[in-house]
C-alpha cells in the first residue's frame, strides 16, 4: 500500500461513518490538480542539474490551496499527495479559509551551496508560476525549507507579478513575515496538549515528555513546554538520542545542537538508541520528525498514555489501531501540527491588509483557534465514542463537503 492509500484509509473510514455519497468521496479521494515540473539549476561547478519538483493541489472548496514545500532526497509525488490531503483536513478542522496543497523538490539541499539553493528556489517558482498566486495557492516552509527560501520565492514571484507578499508564508520578518511564525508549529502543539492536560486535571510539573525529532517543531515545542512547567526527558534527531529522567534544558540542548549539528553527546543526559525514545517511561510521546515513526513493529512499545502528533503522518493506520487497543490516546496530526498553518494564515491576513500585528496578538489568536478545535475534537470523540483522529476527520470532512455543496460542486 502506498503512503497516500494509507492516509486515505483515515478519510475512507470517516466518510463511511458520515454516510458520504459516492460522488463526493471521489471528489475528495483524489487531488484536484497535480503539477510535475523540471527544476533546472546551474550548479557552482558549471554543470546543469535537473531536479524533479511537484505541486499537488488536493482540494480548494474552502479557499486557496495552502501548504508547505519540502526539499528532501526521498520526496516523491505519492508523499506530496499524502500531505496535500492532510492540509485540506488540517485547514478545515482549524476553520481557516484554505484548501490543501503540498509540494517540493526531490533534492538534497544539505549538499548544495546557498547560491545553488537560491537558484533552485527561483527556478521552481518560475516553473509552478501558472498554478500559484496569493488567492490561488500559497506555499510555505516545511522540511528543509525556512524563511530564507521563502524570501527568494517571494522575490522571484514579485519580479513578474509586482510586490506580492501574500504569495508565500513563513517569510522573514523583514519582508512581511509574522512575529511568532517560526515558533508556531511547536506552540500550537503545546496549546493543544495543555488543553487536554487541563481537561484531564493533570499537573504540568508531573508530566514527563519524550520528543522525537529536534528540528523547528520539536525544539520550539520543547522550549515552550518547559517554560510552562512540563518536563522534557528525552529528545532525538537523525544522529542520536538523549535521555534524562530529571529533565533536560531545551534551550541549552538547542544551543548544543547548533554547535555540533546534533542533540547526541549533550553532556547533561545519557545517550540512548533513537528508536527507544518512544518507548521511555513517560506520560506524553511527541513525534515531531518525519512520517511513519510509529508503525506495527514499534507501536506496542509506547508506554506513555498520550501521543501528540506534531509531525505530519507519524503514525501508520495499523499502529493507530494497536495504540487504540492499548488505551493510548493519539492526538492527531491534523490537530496537533496545525499551529504552523494557522500562523501562516495570520501572516497572510496581515500581508493582505499591509498590517503588522504584535507577537502577543498573533499568539492569542493562535491559542484561540487551537483551543476551539481541540475542544471540538474532544467533544466529538466523547459523544461519538470514536478516537480523536476519527472525530477530527469527521469534522474536517463535513466542512469541506459542505463547502463543495453550497458552491454547486456538480
Ligand atoms: N508545512 C506546514 C504544515 O505541514 C505549514 C504549512 C503552511 O504554513 O502553509 O502544516
């Protein structure tokens, strides 16, 4: 089964429970539009390299397509289809006025010079120009892309179309980026966790959290969670993992990672095998890395009673079933990872009005949207006797289907 088929299993089950008609299922099962392009890059050594790139637009019934761009050697069309669909559900669940899209390039930016990456970004924007726009499709950062890449893309698009800050989000502050956007995915995950902790009567100081992945989402989540009182006991990245049951200082750990490129060998914690992070004695496990880190072969090792999916698609459907059977609550990615796109929306809204909001205002709105969606998911899961993922998909699918219907989708 491909990754796309797996994720569409989540959709299919919810669609069946909702009694969604066949035609609507067909509309929502496949992407609205897929664009595959050549990305031609003159390399520093004088050669030309051609990288494959994609932009997949899953559904646009609720607004412009929205979603990140990923640069990764293993990236492919199936992966982008998967994430484009997740963006449709994520934006609908958070009730922000967007459809879902995703894209990127199969390349290894870590092996490229800044000049090569800049030419890659500019060539990609030129190639997908006909299908993007501030009211059509708005890319953003994702794995291996950040404000730097967004600034080049904004600049390239604006050369042709006039100044267009709303063409991408996640931009640097100097060119219309929003305060709070960099921290937003981690902060959104934390607001969601904190709401659930409140509903369960948990004391933050007693909650031990293991974080898998220490990139943008994982590191900001850890820093902000520790500020609130949660105890971060473990963190990992592709090069190693560390554990200290007394708690780790996430700011010092990030500094160590900046200095050495990895969390491994941080001196105030013990080294552990990265695959053990999810199996530690703790209350909350936070997958914040790449897809499919919790699978059939390791789902039964989880000892925490809550999994907070700050990554996109970290849990396979089979692993989801195993965890549900063992009483582990999974807070689904389309909720727990939505903070990034929520603040992208706030950035885009500021750009449209040529406004600048304070960070307090941004964070307050993020909190409001995250808490409202978390409450809606908890209530629906409770009333329907379904998992949080099932509840989240139901809410999202209903909203997208309603938009399709009133627009006259046939
Ligand atoms: N890449 C992020 C995500 O997966 C953010 C997307 C956006 O801001 O448009 O949600």
